């Protein structure tokens, strides 16, 4: 669970005196976070160490990861670290090798996320959670940043602003058509014949269909 057991200050003090590994962990955690840990902080750190059985070396990797991924000037709280530690435990990250593999995967995802943000002309800020979900889904489906950039241009052309739902609908249609590159889109998007009076279809019709999904 994300919520760890509630320890007393007496328990924490006793273990800090009796367990040199935990005492060293507290010292290093305070160095990494750049502040003294409160009693509440110590209880959370001890819960990760004692209840979830994350080794000190893994916990130090966790702390450094949380600090490095936090916004500049806004260090992570121990509650955020606690939640991330619980996630690591659920993923079975109990040794340095597993932690290193997870951190490498995270770095790769973050680098790829940057490519998509540039394709969307987003700079100077981190994407919000809903934006990250859109991008993560495109990465998972193998949609290239090149296609995202092209869909972004079309979105701005028709919507005059970045409309994530509209843009995602364009990408979904292209993917279902098997279009993986800008060349595929250019070949596939041939001019359609003029519609007869009363005949349905056209760009707006198919876009409404996909946006409703």
C-alpha cells in the first residue's frame, strides 16, 4: 500500500541508535535533500526501510531519482518519496541492478518525451499529467515524433490552437490507415472528388467520428 505503518518517535530513535545502516541512511538522506528530516519524515523513511524492506543503497537511488526529477527549486516531499518507494516495491525493485534498469528506462522515456514536446512546440515548462498521458500513449503505440509534428500543424491550421483531443484523433486515423511517416500521409491524403448535394462525408465528418471516441 502507498500508506505505510505509523511508527512512534521512540521506535525511530531506538532503531537509529541500534541500526548503523539506518543511521547512515538518515545522514545521507538529509544530505541529498539538503535539510534536516522532521519526525514525520523519519517515520516515512523508516517505513520504506523497515516495512517495505528497501535496502539503503536502493533507497539512496530512490532519493536521488526523486530529487533529480522534481521541478527546479521545488524539492520532493517525503510523502512523494514514500509513494514512489511504494511503487518501486510493487515493481520488485529491491536491488541496485533492478533500480539501475528502472532509472535507465525512465531516462530513455524522458528523452523521448522531449522529442514529442519539441514537435508540439512546447518549451519552458513540463507537461501536465493529462498531456503526459497523451504523449505516453503515442510512444506506446509507436507513433513517431515526426507524425506528431505533422498532426500538430494540421491541428493549428483547423483549430488555431493546440487541441489535444483533435490532434490525437488525427493520429489515430493515420495509424488505422497504416500511415507511419510523413510520406505515407502525403500519399494517402489525396484530394477527394467534389461531393454531390446531400452527400455526407469529408474531413469534418470523419473528424467528428474520431473525436467522439
